[in-house]
C-alpha cells in the first residue's frame, strides 16, 4: 500500500544510518531479550470503540500498523515491595508556568502531525498547576481529579502502606496518539528510557489518555 | 511505541489500556484492559476505591504475565445512571449507552 511504504520510508530516513545498538550504547543500556510471538485467533469480551466518536473507529480499522513479530520482555526479578515505580502517560500533561504546553496550533493546521515531546512532572508538583493540552479526549474528569490518568496520590498511598518499594521523584508525560510521531518518538522515547535507567527505576506504570 | 522502548532498555512495564484492538496489532509486553471512556482510564474522578482496584490488578499482573503480548481484560464496566446526565454524554465524545457487543477480532 502506498501509505505504508511512505510511512516506513520516513521512519528509516529518520533513524539514519545509526542502528539501534548504537543508540543504546550511548546510554549504557542493555537490550532485553526479544521473544517471538504467535497470535492465535483472539476473542474479546469488551468493545474498544464503545465510547469513541465514529471517526476513531474508521481511522483505527484502516490504519497501516507496523507488523511486529517479536516483543521485548524484561522479567521482574524483585518482589513488588522492593520495586521503584515511575509513571508515564500520553495524556498531554504539563506544568503551567514552568513548562511550555504542547503545540496545538500546528496540530490543527497539520492533522498528520503530533507533538512528540515529553515533560517531566515531579512527584510533589502542586496539583492545581498540572494542566492538560490534548485535543482528542474528554478532559473534564482529569481536571477534577488528576489521579484518573496519573495516579500520583494513589501510588503515594501504596508507598506508605509498603506495597511498593518507593515512588520515583520524576514522572514523564507525552502527548497524543497520532500516527506521524512514530518516526520521531524514537528520539524522545530513548531519552526517557535513559533517564529512567539513570534513576534506577524498576517498574513503569503507563496510562494512555 | 514508548512501552516497547522502555522494556527494551531493561525496565519492566505495564499498561492500563482502553483499546485492546490496537494492542492486538502492536504487540506490547504486558497490558491490562478496561472498558472505560478516554480520559477516565482508572475510573470516575474521586473514586478512590475503584482506582485502587485497577492499580492493584495491574500490579498483580506484573508477576502473573509470563508471555509478552498478553492482555488481561478486566471485568470492570463503566456504570452510568439510568437518567442521562448531560455531563457524560455531550455528543462529541460520548454516545448514549448501547448493548455491549461481543466480537471476534482475528489478526487480518
């Protein structure tokens, strides 16, 4: 398909001549083992498109997905009560006054582009200052209670109960679920992976929008 | 996907997902799926008990999932009151409740 070939071409040109191994060696990362997957026929008990506007179903069913045969896997060797946990979300959070919001103007003009950058959200940020810049979901719940997307308070309670080892100081927020970010997210995704590795995080809890 | 990059770096991850349809096509190491609207991933705002339930199920799944690409679908369902509260159904993001469809979605 034309769309799929352009997509992969863009991705290859964005990565350039450096291989994945070079990118990881810069941060002293050890790549995890890749496991080959065989998917049989899948039966779902839930409907992914129950609450979405109709255009989402059409886009998702016709999107040229990249075909993966393997999947990285890092087994957890520690008990949960010794793990350090960090949160990563794609809900488009940022801190008002200290960080720039995501680029909504350019997204309106160019629908195939999504802002791939991330923001660092510290654990003790004042909750009134955490704002959201994202165009494609209902933000009323997250404005009332940020724990719906980014459960900082809940993990604080788990830490004081002793169910997890500790909660990391810095958490990360990306923006959007937009197709064009795949060729640039490798840069920002690898940066976040390196930062998490420097902070010696054991487990990452991810929530989409 | 960000989750694959972080797992490749040697850090375990788990995702609370709202669309297992996409996870079937983009394989992810560990995931837990919930049928909630976008923007309400862990439940209703202020619902401390419901949020903790989903978080605890996800943390339990970190240990129990052995094969990457597994998605555990949780039985929690979005409960709306009979009288349509316009707060939840604003026409743009939500449709009124319909009967849940059970479908077979194979890899095509």
